[in-house]
């Protein structure tokens, strides 16, 4: 699996935005969970969207 550490990253849900600290982004040739998911994000990063 290839991964890189972008200079910045953010999560956008509707009009809300959360900037992320240092993180890694990885891509896979395989579908996640049979194609049901496009990304895996730890739940604590989504607290601001609730």
C-alpha cells in the first residue's frame, strides 16, 4: 500500500471543515469492505461534525 504525508489535509462534510495535523494518506488497489467505504477515518476526528 502506498502512502504519503501531505503538507496539509482537511475533512469536509457539508459546510463544515476540519484541518488535520500531520497524518498519512494511503491508497489501495483493493476496495474497502466490498466497496461500501471510500475512506477510513478515526471517529474522534469526526467529533466536531456531530
